[in-house]
């Protein structure tokens, strides 16, 4: 392997490490009670979303992380899609609705048409 190949592999691994560390930090906050239900309404719904928050995640993973970040109440498909896009994941509302609707047995629950929440909330 050439030096440039190693540099590329190292860069990829460092990116994955950063994503894993971010996910671990979010889970630790959730376990300690810092995320679940931490904000009511829309206060802070954009507070922790950076341009790369959801890079490397799929729509389902990113939606779950977003819902954990903002807490109750249930969020609209459009709000979730906008947050995912802001966080670096290209996701339109129709795609989000389709993916979340198909996630039977997952951690996200359809509360009513166009509204989604974490199963643990309901």
C-alpha cells in the first residue's frame, strides 16, 4: 500500500471514529436524562444540529437521533426532513415519510398522519 492509500484509510477511519463518538455522546445524554423530553415545543430544535450532524447516517438513524435531540412532542415529517437536510443528509419529506412508515418494529412510531415520535414516548 502506498503512503497516500494509508492517508486515505486513516482519514476514513477518523471520520468514522468521530461519528461513533458523536453517537455515543448522544446516547450518554439520553441515558442520563439529558435528551429525552429535554425540550418541549420547538425551543432548541436546531440547537445541536450542525452541517455534518447526520453525515454517514441513513434516514431512519438520523430521524431517531433528531427526535432524541429535540424530545417530545411528536414532530412533523416536514420538520424532520428539514432538520436532516440541515444536518447534511439530503432527505425530502416524501422520502422521510416512506422510510419512517416502513420501519415496523423500529424505535420510531407514527403518532398520526404526518407526525412521528419515539416509541418510548407512547
